[in-house]
């Protein structure tokens, strides 16, 4: 491996570690829903609303943070994001009203996580890493987020058992500060020279206007909406679903961890696969596979093994949509304003995430069941599989040309 190749890998690994902290901390927070509800008595639907707003704010923050970073550089934006993740998580035990929970979960922590989210991380990587290596690098970054889920969710569960839920949240928040030195490295001198902007150079406003008129870009947004609905519903309400099946809380913690573990494999696999496959076909296949997995799970007996097998299957497809989606945005509109344009796609993802998190709580309070949410998820996954097919994407000429 050459020195340049080692540098590319180091950049991707650093970005993956930042994503691991931001995503892992967010994915661990639903473990505390029951304790927060018992402590505050604000109601399950209200707490679900706070987590739903967090999904939305994570999406809103990414294009805004991307626009600021595209103009002024990513370092201050990402450092502020890491600090907000730590602060928002550490303040959760002290939030005792609905408004306070919405502020610390839905605004502070989620906005910070958006500023160190995949749109900005992928943009930093794409400015430094050559085009031929970007697909694999995006897989590494995405796998980093999954590794954070795999490690930090069981870590949070362990802290709850050792120290109690309130100290556990403070410690979890402090853990997020480890992102600061990683951001300093990631935005150091090795990444100041941006990649060639390609034919899509111009102002940010022109880039947004061009994307808004692009049918392929709009279809990509529609498909990614489903991904957000699916991921947020499972991440927020899997602990509650486990409880309705009268299984121990550790099943939900380990299921979320297994999702993260298998998504590492899925992210690395798709990062390699899209070097040879058309990205839109990879996305169509991923969404169709999700629909099939959910249907099989719904008709299976709800045992610990069933949850773990489902988690493994879903984990392989869980965030593997990100590398081909960001790859299509870059292919369609170039890397110059990728942080903003992919951030807008992430906003669509998080609008879906808001509905997945919030409606899951509303559905459970209204019916005492999550069944209709699972079937809505199946329908949306099938829709997403279909809408990617008309996206304009050139065929791969040969593997050697990638």
C-alpha cells in the first residue's frame, strides 16, 4: 500500500470514527425511554415526539451545516457539532418536562449530530480522496457509524446496570468529546485542497436550483425518505416492541448492537459492489430486501433468536443505502457542493425519520400494537425499490474504468 493510499484510508477511518460517536450515541438514547418516562411521567407519545423532532432536526442540520462548511470550511462546524452532541446527551437526565426533553433530545443533541453527520463527513472525504477510491471510502465511513452502534449501545446498557440511567447518560455524553481531536485531524492540512469540482461548478444557489429541477435527484430524495422512516422506527421503537413480546430489555440492546455489527459488513460490501454495479440497482435491491425481511419477521415466532436473526438481516441493509445514495448525488451534480446537496437528501431521510419515530409512539398509544407501522414500512420499502429504477445513471463500462 502506497503512502497516498494509507492517507486515504486514514482519512476514511477518522471520518468513520466521528460518525461512530455521533450515530452510536444517538442510537443508544432510546434505551433510556422507559426510565425517562417513569421519571418525568410525560407520556410515551411525548417522548416519541422528542425523538421524532430529533430525527427531523438531524436532517435539517445537515444541509445548513453543509452550506456553512461549503462557504467557510468544515472545522468549526464539526467541532461545534461534537460539543452539542456531548452537551445534549449529558443534559437528558435533567430534562423533566416535555419542552426540556424536546430541547435537549430534539434540538441540541440532534443538531450537533447533524453537523458531524454523513453529508459533511462524506464531503470532506470526497474533497481529499480520488474519485476511484470514493465508493470504498464511503463504505468505510458508513461502517464506522455502524461500529459505533455496535459498541456504544451495549456500552450504554452496561452503564445503566452499573451506575444507573442518569449517570450513564452523563458518561455517554462525555464519550462524545472524543470526536473533537478526530475532527481536528480530519480537517487538517491534508484535506485543504478540494477535489476537482467537475462540470457542476458555480454558485451554491445555482447548484441547488439545478438539483431541484433534476428528476433523478428528486427520485433519490423520495427513496431516501423511506430509509429514514424505516431506520428511525426500528431504532426508536424496537425496545418497546421487545417489551410487548415479554422479552428482557437486553434483547433490544443486543438486537440494536447486532444491527450495527452486520451493517459494518453491509456498508463495506456495498462500497465495493457499487464500484462495479449501477448504484440505482443496488438501492432498489436493498429496499426490496428490507420489505422481505420485515414480512418474514412478522410471521415468525417472537423469540430471542428471531429478534437476533432479524437484526442481522436488517443490519446488513440498514445504512448500506448511504454509499450509493451519496455516490449518485456526487455523480449527478459533482463534489463541489456535496455537503449541501446530500444534506438536502438527508433532510428528506429525516422527515421520514420524524414520522417513523413519532407515529410509532402514536400508533402504540392508540392501538397497543406496532403492527400497522410494520406494514406501512413494508409498503414504503416496496415503493422505494421502484422509484430508484428511473434514475438517470450511466452504465458501468468496465470494472477497470472505475
